């Protein structure tokens, strides 16, 4: 891309993949709360998810309330952008 923005689809795919991993290991931890390896995996992928959401918000607007930057008033234009489930390329 000419402005060095990452591809919107690629970012969404990354968010979906790490979100799936977080949700999956949360279910495992429900029945295995003392599994240290699973807890480390959860913490690692939760951080990856947070980073991916922040990166998406930086370029395309927030997907979740935790990634909203109230200081950037112009970023509330996200309503004009394609929604994540709509077709949109890089």
C-alpha cells in the first residue's frame, strides 16, 4: 500500500485468529484452572489480541471500546468506514 497501512483484511484475520485462541484456552482453563502452561498461553495470546486491536484502531478506527482514544476526536469518523463484516480489501 502506498501509505504503509497494513491490509484491513489481514489485520482482521489476525484479530480473529488470536481471539479464537484466547476464547479456546479460556474454556480449557475453566476445567483446568491450575494448568500453568495454559495460563501462560492465555496471557501471551491475550497480549497479542490487545496489540492487534490497537493496531487496527490506529489505522481503521476502534473495534472495541478499549481501543477508543478519546483525545482523537476525528477518529469518531469510524461510522463512515466499512464495517468489519463488509467487503473491504487492502
